[in-house]
């Protein structure tokens, strides 16, 4: 089977990671969720506001408690000023300075009623903050799930627009990894970090405002450690980001290896390659382990470092705050609140740092998805594509004409050059030749799986480049050497070839025409037997019969058979040939065959070598000519004699 295999293998080119641009593009994916994000933002603003004023209110309760303790130790009837002046005269100037900032009344004890009121207010504030945080969490879930839903839609639509050449280059497991693992990683990371990141930024802003309101000096002390935090985050992030890129790249490679080994597990065992397969898995698994370990370790050290910076901030605030209380500049309640604010200020920075590994991992996954979305697409259909020139199915002609067609998979390696061919409606054209001659490539060009690099192909006089692909392919039925079935019943697999809904009678009629009805009825559930995408439970020949029945049901204008009977026995092959003759009546058929005995009755036999048609004619005429076809036929006949002997 000729084609791009072996010419264009290898994964798509990996680009270097551009964290900033990929991050911006990922954020832009949230643009359709503007309303939800505004609700999220407003809820978080009010939630953070309530959370920020909570410690300040709670600090007033501490001041009331301390004022009551101080007041009840003093004689009643004195004013605050008199009590402090008395302390100074008694030589207790330091205590007098500290109590000067306390709002106490001599002789009056703790006002539990006022303290209870303050505590109830604090409770209401924190309950309100929690409820608003619940609203914001729901908004995050809504926005992220919708965004990931759209990304999956975009990827699915992109896969349908990619040319066959992309899948020839990319490993299937690698593509699956991008469409599943990477998108899942993006969704999970956004769920865990988006709301928290916004909350952290708002908390830092709100805490800074109230800290400057309470004590500008202490606020400046708290800000001393911020540059250190930024430097730590930048250094660690720069080291860990390439490791996350490598981690997800290696994940895709490992998935591709597993998918290949699972799909071909029978051949792996037949050729005794279990050890090599396991060794390949071990090596790639080791690479994934190393990349994951380095990524997680480099990003994981950020949180301990940030905690150290946070504790340093805490100590500085406590020392300076204590000195301010001793001087009477600040109350104990304000310092208590400020210490809480220092924690609230440093905690978001620590949280952001701890989320850095998740964000970096998500951006690395996003770039892999964007690489897929940015892959070069097949050329779009022409505007106002004319389609097939007739609408009455009974009058479809199926005349095919190739005019000076040229094609090459790589610019410097021509495959087909200046090929011309005219096929009349209803003719059966057999294409033979050695492997790599361009037989399957010719059919791929006819189906517009690839675009010609020169010349034109026309059906019923219409250039297929000017048709829509859907219209072109709706008139063509294909049976390939590599059978494809999907998970479902046998009836569903056969009905897949029909353009619209079909009845069970039509499905069974197609199966009988393809000689599949007999073996289907021997199965436990007949046509309702469920098979998986590997076709487990049916043989290779039976799978091929199902795909042939599918082609019968499609009732095509043009029929393409690429070694369609290679997996069936000789008797079934003869029966299928007769059925194909009935199906091909009045329709154009292209048959690619290696067994020349199967195409003796073809109207025209094309012999291809190196992308060119070197001979064409009937079976008898080509044998008499004694050229390339005669040599191929003689070689097969000699092989058959050897096999018999």
C-alpha cells in the first residue's frame, strides 16, 4: 500500500515554551464568560472586604476586654487623665505611655454586653464572607466548565479540518494525549486556581489599604519582604517552567507508546518483542518520572521559601508593633489586628506561590493544545462549490478524468508526475503495481485526502477542487484493506454507510449482498451483537465483510476497493466479486489489487510504476504485450506454483 507512511513520520515539531503569550491566550478563552466573571469578581470583592474588616472589628473586642481589665484595677471617680498622671508621678511612665492609648474608665470592669455585640457582628461578617465565597466558587465552576467544553469542541472541530498528512506525521497516542490529558489538566488547574488567584490579589489590596489606615509605619514594615517574595517566585518559576513543558511532552510520548503497544499487542507477542516493548516503556516512564520530579521539586520549594519570608514578616510586625504599643501610639487591639493582617497579607503571596506549579503545568498543557489548534488545516472548500452536476441518483454518471496530475509528499521528492487518465461512466478500473508505485496515493487524490500539486481531477466534468469535500465524498464508497469498526452493534456498523436513516431490512439486504448475513446470524445476538472498536469476537475476514456491506448500503456513484478482499478466503472472494459486479453495474469502480487473478474482468487495468502509468489495457491485451503486467503476472503465477509444491 503506497502512501505517506515512511515519508512523513515523526511527531509534530515542538516549539519552545512562551509562558506569557500562551498564558494570555488561555485567559482569552474565558472571554465568552464575561457576565459570569463579573458576578465572580463582585462576589469576591464583597467577600474579601468582609474578611478584611473582620480582624479590625475583632480588635475592638480585644480593646474592650483590655480596657475593662485595666479599669477595674483603678479607683472609681477618677478620670483617665488623672489615673495616667498618677502613674507618672509614681514613677511608672512606661506603663502610663502604654495605657494612654487604651480607652478605659477607672473603676469600670469588662463590658460583656458590648463585647458580645462586637463578637456577633464579627460572626455575621465572616458568615457573609463565607456565603459570598460560596457564590464565587459556583461562578468559577460554571465559567471553567463552559470554557473547557468550548475547548473540546474547538479541538474536535479542528481534528475534522486537519488534512490526512497531519495524522500521518503525528502519533495517535500523542494526539489523544493533547485532546484528553492536556485539556483535563487545564480544566482542573483553572478550577483550583482561578478563583483563588483573584481572591488572593483582592486580599493583598484590601489588607494593604487597611494596614496603611491603621499604621503607615507598620504597613511599610510589612512591605519590606515583598521584593524578596517576588524574587523568590521569579527565580523558582523560571527554573520549573521548562520542566513542566518536558513533563507534558513526555506524557504524550509515553501515551503514544502505550497506545501503539496495546493496539499491536498480538504482533508484539508473535515476534517476541515483549522485552523490547517493556524496555521502551521503562525508558519513557523513567523520563516522565525525571521530568515530573524536577518540575514538582523545583516548584515545590517555593512554598517553604515563601513561608520563611512570611514568618520573617510576622516577626518584624510583632517587634515593631510591640514597640508602638509600649509607646502608646497603638492599642493592643490594633496590633492584634495588624498581626492578623500581616498573616492575611503574606498568606495570599504564599498561596500564589504554591499555585505556581499548577499554573505552569496548565500553561504547558495549553500550549500543546494551542499547537494542535494552530496546525495547518486543509484548504477550505471553494465558495459556492458546484457539487456533483446531477441530483437524480438514477442519472449519476461517474466519469473521472485526470489531466496532467502531479503530486509529491515532499517538495523535493516527486511521486506522481504528469499523469493523465480518462475513465468512462460504469467502467471498472483496476490499478496494479509494486508497493510504493502510487496506487493508494492516486485514490487519496481522487478523494481529496491530499490536494494535487499540479493538473486537475474532474468528476462528470467538474473539477473536484471546486467541489465541497462533503459533496464529493458522499458520492464515493470506499472499502479499505485496514478495516475500521466502532463500538456498537453490527447493524449500526453496517448502517454507518447510509446517508440517512435505514431500516433493518435494508441493513440485512446489504449484508446478504456482501455475503456477511450467514456468519452474522451465527452470532449469539445476530445483527444486535455488540463489538468494540477492535472488532473483538469477529475475524479479520468477517470485519472486512461488514465494511463491504457498509459500502453496499451507501450505494455510491464511484466505488473504491483498496485490497478489499485481502482477508477473505478464496470462495468468499469469488462470491464478493460477483456481488461487487452487481454493485458496480452502471457505476465507476477503482480496484487496487495485488492478486492479479482478482481483476481479470476489469474493463481497464492500469499498471503503475514510480507514480506513472506505464501500461493500460485489458488482461488479455497486457499479457500479450509482454510488458510490466506480464512480468507481474508471471511472478505471481510462479509463486503460486512454489506454494503448491
